[in-house]
């Protein structure tokens, strides 16, 4: 008990701060990435050959751009796009400075995951709605996205976990977070306890997220 | 009500062009149930999907209630489609929505007022007999029940025409009959014109007033169900008709029997089905009729019987007997061997 209290006295504040920073980075970049990624996913589905907004060039362009971004490891992306980050938010350090690369990293990933989820939706249902004289935009939101919801939730869970991993590298631009804590204190200053506790928290976080994702997806899924 | 004129559709495939429809014309009258039958790949699915332009025909026109829908603008087509209901082999319901929402969501999206949505959902669920399943999800329903929900969904838009794309093909025989009876009821009580496609002769026999037989993208025969059943002309039609009666004799048996008389196929329509024609023939002429195979079936409008009979006797007497039967309004055909006609009618 004493040991725990002692540990908390020494490190509690740092850990709490790191958790908050991780949450900030993950939640803000996740929301922005969904806002960008979901429509991109829809566009990828609709512009592919044989679909209602078929457009070879747009589909090909999106495909290539997404593949290129997805080829770059986050640690490289982070530095590679520094000028872009500076242009968008005016700084390249801190939580703000890391949000941009996190979004650039996650949005195309989410777009791919959304594309997969949306492609799973039974074509027949879409056709039934088309046959009922319902507008394409209504079909997208009320049939495609609706029917894909369980799969979308699972996809977002995967994306969020990937995002948590990426935030660990955020320490390199001074954004803090749990990964940074483990690296700086656990590794550089050789405080193994801090390392263990951080890893423990991350495990709990990821397990918890995956469980929540599974439960929500199961709730939404009715078959 | 539905008039299809010179409809053609070609697909570009890797192996070249596929002509799914070749100059197809047919007309479905108001209040009628019309069936298109054919084997898979005959083009019937493309045909029915052209009626609401899910498939855009390469040439030709489709007009519904006098409006040529192939010439409509995008917006007008949306409106026209709302008056054309459609049901599918795969039911195509939203898995994530209750029975109620499955019917209500499309109504909401087509701008039906809220109070009316509630009223329509209940009314049409009652008609299809699923009022107690209003809160169930599709996964909790049987195939037949899912098709009933799909039918209610189509009816809720109060269409004038209902298209049925193999709606019973995924169902077991009892459920098929129940769904066919429901379609018949919809047709009779709500006056909805139905165009259906199927590969099951049973569907045509049970509910259709008119029928067209398709093969290789063409209509090879069409007419009233009765005419097509009693005197099928095209080989494919004959195969379909025979699939109901399924009279099959071996070539050996035919050869043996031919030595002592003739094998004749008799078709009885309507009242003739009820008279003991064979008994009369046996008494009047010096022939011994022997029934080899027989079946009486019910068409939508009247009973229809088919018998395969061996008439033993002198050729002269046999001919007189056949002539007598013809005069009684019974259709007679000489039986040919398997080689010429795979099954025998």
C-alpha cells in the first residue's frame, strides 16, 4: 500500500496528465478523421465502376492518394509533412502540432475501413430502395450507412486503437501522452515501474475500447 | 397497363457482347396477373428490371399507364417508380430495422406525412397477416414472413403495378403457395396489376392470367395461360408444361404398345374434365382404353386434365374413337418417341 502511495505521489500527476493528453489527441483527431474519412469512404464506394456515381478518374485518384499516404509510417509522416502542419495550424509542436499528422494518418485509414464496411451492404437492398423511387443521397444515409453501422463501429474501433499507437510517437514533437511518458521516463531515465504502469494503462485502454466496440456493434447488428 | 415495345438490351462483357433481350414486346392489361417464365439466363430478370428502369434498355420503350418511362427525366422517374412496387427473391429488407421501420422508412423518404405512415404500416401489415410482428427484426422471421414484409413495404406506396422478381423462388412449396395466394388476393382486392417472372410452371398455373415464355432473350410464345397450357407450340413451352404432368414412358414400352393400338395424349379443359369420356368411348367403339399416366390440375380459372391413354383395337375403331373425343372438345395428340420429344405430353 505504501509503495503504491509513494509511486502515486511521485508519478501520479505525470501519468494523469499523460492520460489527458492522449485522450485529447485521440478524440480530436478521431472526430476530424471521421468527418473526412466517412465521406471519402462513401465516395470510394459510389465512384467505383458500375456504381451510381461511377467516375474512373476520381476513383483512381482517391485510390492512389490513399495508398500513398497509407504507405508512409507515422513516424516518417510526422516529419515529412511538417511544412503542411505549420501551414494549417501555425505550429509544429504540442497537441495542436500533432493533430494534423494524426488526421492525415488516420483519415485515409478510416476511408478504407468505411469503404470495406459499405461494400458489405447487400446490393439487393440498395436496389430495392432505388426501385421505390428514393433519392441516391437518402439511400446513402438511410440504407448504406445504416446497414453498415455494426461494421463501421468495428472499423472505427480498429482505427481508434491504431490512433492510440500513433499518439505514442507524438512525444517527439512535444505533445506528451502515455507513449511519451513511457519513453522519456521509462526508457531514457530508466524508471521501469513507470514503463510497466504506462503499458498496463494502454492495455486496459485498448481492451476496454475493443470490448465497447464489440458490444455496440453487436447491439446494432440485428441478425 | 404495362406495354413493352421492341425492347432490346445488350451487355458488354469480357467475352464480347451479350444480348440479354432481343426485340421483346408484350402487354399486360390492367388488373391482370401476367407471368414470364424461362430457364435461368433467358433474360427474364433483365426484362422485369427494365420495367422500372433498374436496367436501362439499349432500345425500345416501356410505357406504364400510357407514360413512356424510358423518356422521363431523373426526377420524374423517381415519382414514376413510387407507383411501381417491386418484390425480390432475396426479400431485400433492412437487417438493422424492425418490420415497422422497414415499411415506414421508405414512406418517410418519399414524403408521406407522419400520421399517414403509421396508418399505412398497420393497414398493409394486416393485409399480409403480420400485424403481430411489427417490432420483430427480419432475422427473427421465416422466409415467407420476410416476403410478406417486403410485399407490405411495396403495397404501402399504394402502387398500381407490382413487379415480382422470382419472389417465391427461395421459398418452400407450402410457403410458395401461401405467398401466391397473397398475391392473388392483392390482385383481386386491391386491383393491382402484377407482372412476375419465375422459372416454376407451378406459379404460372396457380395465379397467372397470361404467360410469356422466354428463351435466349426472346419471347418464344405468349398468350393466355389456358391456351399456352393446352397447346404449347414451342419446344421450351412444351417442356415447361410437361414439367407439371411429367408423363414419362420408356421408348421400349411405346414400341410394344404401338403394336396393339395407339398411344394418345388427351387434354381436357373445363367441363370436359368432369365427363366420363373414356368410359363412353369404350362402350361406343370397339376399343379398350388403358390409362398409362394421368393428371388433373387446377389452372387459375379452370381445371385442366391430361391423360396418356393407350387405345387397344383395330386402327379403324381407334380413329373413330379419337374423332369422337375431339368432337367432345378434348384435345388429342399422338405420342411421339423420346428422341423427338424428350418428355411426352
